[in-house]
């Protein structure tokens, strides 16, 4: 396909901006059209780049793709000028049943040739003294994290420097890339039965004077079977994440906030001294097999959606695949 091809990207989240930036760097003429929903998954995200701790039996394709993308992240972040939090993830269990869940994860990863280190509660607290009475856990040093909002700002700036334009409505284009997250389902008939919104709630907490500092590692916990994560930021951390099949319901529920704070306080008791500065709900783009849809839908229409919990993680590999499809000039026929 000629590099003079006009490309319209529908969606200004991390996936859309990454695809637009990489396509423009490759010489394509690119515009991005985005309606700026406050519930976009990229804005309401923890920022974990953690394919190993997200792994589960049946999601082997997602694990392999995530590991491939994680390998691209250092150069991707360097080119954008964003920092990665490098200390890895501690996956912790509060009781015996929770520990069994993590043991199953460890055993599954072993079958995929990926080893993690099992730690006792004492060893975990030596790494993170602010942890509560956790029973055991796993250390996953290869996982990293990124500030999602700093990433969005950096991607927007990088796009503008490469000549990407941001009109309010789509112009004339040779190729349209559908990268609108959960809203992609409404932009092409082939996506209607494939993409669905998966609601998640997060909280942002800031350390107040006298409070214990936030964790240095990302902490992912199982608390009586319920998952909760704490992702460090310079002034506090992001706490998430609930998950509901609730359509496009953008309300943050009292129950969701209560459950997150209750479980997080078990894992990190010092949380009570923090300030609750933001509550938000966002929509992930779910797919039937949790794998993204990155392919031609018809001549002139590409999809880059369905990333579910891994949109930030999979941004570099998705952008690379979108550019490869544009260069091949395929039509999906």
C-alpha cells in the first residue's frame, strides 16, 4: 500500500494513539478521531504491564502475545519519554484458599516454561514492610508498570510531532482503523457480536503527611477469592479493580468502593491514612477468548480492539501489527 495512504484511526486511547503514532512514523498520513469519553479504558487503568501475573489456563495466546509486547516496551517507552516502574509484581495471598489460587498460577506458568519465585509472608514483608498479614505469594520481577495518564499525554504529543491531526469528525480516508475500545462494537457489524464492554472501577489514593509511603512494587492480591491490586504512583497509588458485566453503566457503585477499600486495607493496613482523591469507572473491550482483534474486517477497514485487561500492555505489539497490515495493503478478502 502506498505510504501516501490516508489513514483514519477511530479512537484516541492508548491503542488508537499508538497505532496512529507508529503509522505516521512509517510515513502514512494519519488522523485520529476521538470523542473523549471519561470512561475510556486507557484513562481508567492501573498501568500494569504484567502478562505473567495476568496469565490463566486457556489464555495461552494472550500470555504469549503479552510477553512479546512486554519485550517491546523498553524501546517504546524510551521513544515516548515515559518512565516504567521496574521493580516487578508481588502477587500475595491472604489465606490458604488464596494461596492455592497462586499455586495453581505458578504451576500453570511452569507448563509454559515461565518460572516465578514463591515467597513466605515474612519474605514478602521484608520486601514491602507495609504489607499486612499475608500468608504467601509470588515474586514476578519481569513485570513493570507505567503511569497510564502520563502515557496518554506522551502519545498525544508524539502523534502531533509526527503530523497526526485530530479533527472532530472523520475526513476522507483510504483505510479506517477501528480502535475505539468497547465502543468499537458499534462501528462495524463484524464487531457487534465480538466486542462487549466490561466495567471496572478504580480508586486513586494520595499519601497524606505522616502516612506510610506507598509500595515500591505493584501488589496484586487475592483476598478471600477477590482480586485487588495496588499500583504505585509517585504520590500514592491506584487501587483496583472491580469487574462487572454491566453494559455501559458508568456509575461508580458504593459497593465497589467499599469492597476495594476493605480488601486493600487487609493487604496494606496503612491505606486508612491516605486521601481518596478520585473514583472512576471505565469500560474494557472484552472479547470471547480475551484475545484482541487485530485484522482486516473488509477492504479499507482494520480492527484493533478487544484487548480487555491488557490494552496498555499490548499497545506496542498492536501498533506494530497495524502498521504491518497497512504496509501489506491487505483487504481481508
